[in-house]
C-alpha cells in the first residue's frame, strides 16, 4: 500500500452499518442490481460485496453510459457478462430508459415466476440495488418507478438508510447507501473513484488529484484536453504545466497574478465529471490483476 500524505481512503461509519444491513436483507431478495459507473466499472467493484451477494443472479448496470467511451464500454460488457449475470448499459437520467432492467429481471427469474404462476401464487420479485457512492442507484430506482421516491444528489453519500420502493404491482427494489471498503491498496483505483465523485471531496487534495488526472489524460486523451481548454500540450510539458496553462487561459488567478491552483483543479475535475471533456473511460484491463 502506498503510504504518503496523498493516500486516499474513505470509509465512514455509515458504510459499515450499510454493509451489515445488506448482509441481513440479502436473504429476502431474488436478485442483485449492481450499479457501476461506466467510466470506471472495475474500480466500482467493491470486494466487501463479494461475500454478501453469493449465489444471487446479478444484473450489472454500466450506468452513466452517456459519459463513457463507447469502445471501452463494449469490452466491459463482455467482462461482466457471466453464467449467472447479465450486463446492460444505461443513462438513468433519460426518462423510461431503465425499463430494460425490469425486462432482464423477469428473464433471470423466469423459473421462479413460472413456478409460482403454476401454483396460482402472486409473489413479488425483489432486488437489492448496490454500488459505490454516487454511481446512480437512487436515480435508477426513480427512473423505474417514474417518480422521485428516493433522494438523489450529485455528491457521494446521499442515501443513508435502506429504502424499499415498489415498482408496479410485482417488483420491489431495495435502495442502499453507496459503500466503499476499509482501505484502498490500489491507489489508482482510489483516484479513479475520486475522479468520478464516489469519494468525499474533503479527504483528498484537489490539486494533487487534478495533476494525477492530467498525467493520465495527457497519455490517453491529450487531444480532448487541448480542445476543451484551447491549449497546446508540448511533449516536454509536465502535468502541472498543463494545469498552469488551463488556469491562465481561464483567468484563474489571484491577486498579484498568482495562479489559483485550487480553483483550476476543481474546474478540471468538474469538467470531467460533467462530461465536458468528452466521453472518457478511466479503467483498463491491466488493473484487474493488481488487487483492490
Ligand atoms: N450523466 C449521468 N448522470 C447520472 C446518471 N445516473 C445518475 N446520474 C447523476 O449522478 C448523481 C448521483 O446520483 P444518485 O442516484 O444520487 O447516486 P447514488 O448511487 O444513489 O448515490 P449515494 O446515495 O450517494 O450512494 C446525480 O447527480 C444524478 O443525476 C446517468 O446515467 N448519467
Ligand atoms: Mg442514493
């Protein structure tokens, strides 16, 4: 584990409580709806969930698909499709887009539905919706029920307790608080979770995070950064030089022409989060063998 002042960790008490609640509630659900941010789907897989969701069919939802790179998303769909799991993509902010979740639930639970129908019993289908903070769990549930039954918000840790929501007559969904895990051994994953807004802004330095973000994007999406900020990134440019160019271009300067690094850093991260840099996927397949 990297151990310096830049190490990111965030595991507040309500997350431990939420995991215990999930452990209790899992026995009454037929299926898991596992929401992942499509920009960092592997980073969003929480090792703490593994022991909780054993043996349940899973619908993996690559949510916020509107913000992710299309080619990369196709690869991640294959990765998350398995014997007892399907993977779908979604933009939960589009009205009615989540209907596909309902269809997949019925497909995965076909045997159970047929069994009860043959006996003339009406049994609701129950699913637990899980995922890291801010990945869109509550938005997805509201989309399915066509009403704002759960509270949503553009910051991590909005949902704090469990909440059952009925969808029509036959489906019941359990909204859960976004949870992480006690310590990030892989700080690349921690940073990706911070970039997508799953980690409280209070636990990392915006300047450090932004420099790491620019370092990565200068390798992978240099043209998108150049285009957004109308700057040229020369080969000998360091990430901090790029941030300086951005701050100057945007007039993020304090009294005495001093660069406002904090404001510039927050602006760049916010641009990424809102998709203003373009469709960017952070995760890659090399991360898979490096631990969490
Ligand atoms: N662009 C885009 N934004 C989305 C999508 N789904 C959710 N959001 C936004 O993401 C933010 C977080 O959504 P929530 O539904 O509150 O996320 P959550 O997973 O319930 O978060 P916690 O309760 O904190 O764990 C909100 O600002 C939503 O509008 C999506 O598919 N695309
Ligand atoms: Mg929520």
